[in-house]
């Protein structure tokens, strides 16, 4: 079961990160906290890295 879940996560990580990023972006880039802003830009960076590795 872990292997199946792990493969699914690896296959769909970009989609998952984009969905999470969009949920943070819902207020038109008005972040409620510094932490949300940091998470948003870290997710963008992770998506960029994952796309480069593929």
C-alpha cells in the first residue's frame, strides 16, 4: 500500500503543489502571514526544480 501511494505522490507532485499554491493565492497575492508568503514562493521553486529534473 505504501508503494502505491508513494508512486502516486511522485507521479502527481506538481499537481498537488499547484493546488496548494492556488489555495494560498486565493486572496490575489495578499498573504495573511509571512509564513504563507514563504510557503508560496518555496512551492514555486519546488515546482521549477521538479520540472527541470523531468
